[in-house]
C-alpha cells in the first residue's frame, strides 16, 4: 500500500510573522496522497487550506511567511530541503497548480500559445513546434473548441470558464504526478463548475494524475474525492474516505458542516442549521481545541489542551477529546 | 455526459465563432488612430524626425557658413543679392536724409562705407553664385541661413530629448524593477537615494554636474549625461510601484507555480505589463528634456558654437528681436510646434494604453 504513496506530508507547519504576532496558518498538517487518488481538503475561509498547498510547492511568500517545520516527501525527496533550482523543475512539471480566479491567472500581455509553449519547452525540452502541437492537443482535451485557432488568442478573448479550461490544459500539459486545484470553481457559475469538475476528474483519470482539491463546498468534494481532510484553524481535524466522512462524521465540526448543507432529498420545515460563531483568529492561538467556543459538546479539557489525534482505522483520524484515549 | 463527446463538440463550435486575435498593442493602436490630435501629433513628430535627421541628405545650405554681405537678411523668396542690395540702398537713402537734416559730418564715413559695399555687391551680383541663394527664413547675425540652423538645431534638441528619455527609462526601469522586485534594504536604499535627489533643485544639480564634468568639444555629451543622471527619478518610482502591484498578482503566482524563475518573471511578466506606463511617461518627459536643454543653452551652458540647438538659437534671437524678429520667431515656432505635437502624442498614448479606457466598438 505504501509504495504507491507519491506525496507524504508530515507535520507541516507554515507560520507568518506579523506585527500583531505569530500567525500559525498551518500547524502540524499530515496526510498522504496515493497515485491517482483525489484528495479533498475542506474548511472555512482562513482555515489554512491554500497555505498548506502553497507550502507543499514552497511558494509561501517569505517574508512574512516561513515554513516552521515538517516534511513534504515527494517521490523520495523532501521538497522543503531542495534548492530553488530543483524545486523549479518540479513546479509545473511534476506538481502543478490551478488557481481560484482564472480571470487573473493568465498574463494579459501574452498569447495563450506563448504561455503554454514556454512551460512545455521549459520542462519537457521539446522544440517549439512540438510544444505547440502538444499545447493544442491539451487544449483539445480540455474541451476548447478549434484549439489550433484559439491558441493564438489573448486571455481577454476567453470567457471565465474557457480560461479555467486553459489553466487546466496548461497545468496538465507536462503530465504532472500531482495536480493541486485551489478552489478551481469558486469564480465560475454553477453550470460551468460542474463541467470543470467533470473535466478535472476525467483528465486526471486518463493521465493517472493525483489531485488535491481545495474547496469549501462539501458538494464538490462529495462528488469528486476519494478521501477528505477537514481543516480547522490550520489543523486537520478529521480525515477519512469520502464515504466515511459523509455517512459517519465524527468531529463535531464536520458534523456541523454536513448539517449546514441544504439537502434536496429531505423535506424540512426547519431553518437551515449553521455553526454558531466565527472561526477563530489564529494569531497567538492558545494550546486548546480551537473549535471549543463553537462546539456543542465542548468539555473542560477542550479549553486547556489540544486533543490528541485519535486513529479510528486505516487512514481514518479525528482530533477531538470525544474519541480515543481522552474519551 | 463526457465533455469531448462529438456532438457536444460540434454544438459548442457553432457558438464559438472564431475571433481574430487582437493583441493589447493592436488594440491600443486602434484607439490611438481614432484620436485625431494624436495622429496629427504623430505626423508632425514624424516629419520633424525625417527632416532633421535626414538633413545631410536634403538640399539645405550649410549651417556654419558665414557670409558678411548677407547679415540679418529678412525672410524672402528673392535671391539674396537682390534683398541685400535693396536693403543697402534703403540705408543709403536713410543716411543721406539724416545728413541733410542734422548736418553731422561723422555720418559721412558710414555713407562712404555703404556706397563701397553697394559697388562691391553690384560687381559680384551677377557673377558670384552665392548671391543667387534664397533664404526663405532669413539669416542670422553672421549671415548664416536660419532654415538650416533651425533644422540642425532641431537635430541636436531632438537627440537630447531621445537620448535623455532612453537613458532615463533604462536607469529608471533597472533600478525601479530591482527595488520593486527584491524589496527589503535594496528597495530602501534606492528609494532614499531617489528622495535625496528629489529634494535637490533639479536645475542646480544639472548645472553643477555640467561644471564638474570636463567640458570642451564634447559639451553635448556632457549635457546628455547631466540631464539623464537626474531624470530617471520619476520613472524609477513609477516602475517600482507597478512592479510591486504586479508581483503579487495571481498570474505571477501562477507563473511561479509553473516553475518560472525570477528572470523570466521580471522580463516576461512584470516588465511587459508595465511597458504601457513607461512609454507614456517617456513620451511626456521627452518635451521636458528639450525644454531643459533650451533653458541651459539660453543660460549659455548648453551646446557650444558653431553647433546650435533650438535653445541657443532662441537665445541668439532674443538679442536682436526688435530689429530682426525672424531670428527669434523661426526657432521658437519650430520648437513650440514640436513640443505641442509631442504632448498631443503623449496624451493620445496615455488614453490608448490606459487599460481602464476600453472604449472598443
């Protein structure tokens, strides 16, 4: 089982030194990614989802940010210990990223062809003509009609959904091992969202790419992911397969999240549930369970100590005093 | 439904008609062409460039040749000999009248000299080809053709504008993008140096630099250096600001996630995106270089004789402006028209390259 794990994140910590204090954006996150697996990372805004993935690529803006500890083992090497040159060979080539807002992620001054060909030439060592052919092929796979004509256009001539397709084509053009999709559908309308997710799914299956899908939409992870990490205040509070998380959520936060999604299959006359309160400010957070002020089942111990991570089965963990030895 | 299903593909194609790629530059060009004043400015600037830099190939008279019989001739389409003779005879008549009225004998010497000149001119007028010349814009106090002097003066003035703008843009871009991209103490150092230079009076610094650098035959070169050393300040600040706002933009982050290095990010992503504003600033700065050079030349710190710039021509013209107004008007009008054209062009470029003014139709 372990030999097809391609990315292993161990106790990753990314801190930001701000004037107000130390912001622990990611505080001890661990997970494994297997070949071809789709992993969802869910959480509220500011829970550290995006920073986790920037840290994996060592793209944390520094200063003010720095990686305070942990390992990111990709194909046997720790990315965090690599020199910049080595990381640049991985970025875009072995691990690539799709960003949230396709409107701003393409350089408005360069043709699509220039931007795609550059990446392919840089990483794959193809000549320009071959790279262009490859780029056209990828655009076609990503569902861009008439790619041989569209490729010579500028980003402003594409709609939002089309640009996200271009981004996906670009990200997958070097056939990476891992695709990190950071809220790839947030900026798109609902019908396009479904198409884009379908596209990511289909292409990753075809190319055998593992996907890390960052989102705050539970609906998206339910349909897409094999396994799910739920993040809260910079830590993973619950981890498991999609089935386990949705059918049997353990952590009160996960339970709250799932309860607060409107269901079409259940007629209800009640108001939609919402978790009371606001996510905590993670600057100078004390060593307690960060969720206890909002938790319906909070106990005294929650206020004094962060819970130990309880192993409930294979790859199934939860960080809550209700489980494991603290129970 | 799979996305690249054949039917789906065809259906999408019908809605996605092919649009010809238009680069942002082509788009800006289209908007520039719609601005009539900018187009006019562009034509005028173009004509100035062709005439001044092609002056050696065009049939103009020499700008250094002095002709004592042709001093201070007014603009005329008649041959120089005829104009000069007419003027000498006028003065002879004036003098004769003055002698009769005042009875001053000392004026007789002047009369004699003028009579001699008339005799000399009458003897040469049909044989010497120089008296067949036509000075359509008159001559200056040494009998040099004003047209040729204005054109060659323009050559130097425009060169100063061009070289000053290019040097300022170069230094400004390099230091501005360095400070903006790297940040930290380098940015601080450059920023404080710029502040320091800003706080000194511009003209004073230029004059000090000019007097410090070794002068001599290369005074134009010294002038270039002096002006360029001061004028990169604004551009470097503008570029720095642009780079800082762009370096945090998502497409730069995306490029970095694709494995692009610093060099590629600066030259491929940051600079092209700030090029518009650099061009605008440079075009608008161009006239101010010419103005500065004229000012320095006017103070006698500019180009040395026999070369001339518009500034030195104006300053020479001022000395006789009541008697010989064309000596002032010709270079002054030439310079004003050019500066107007440059400013219109700069304004047009600003409107055309401004990403906010997307008045496409």
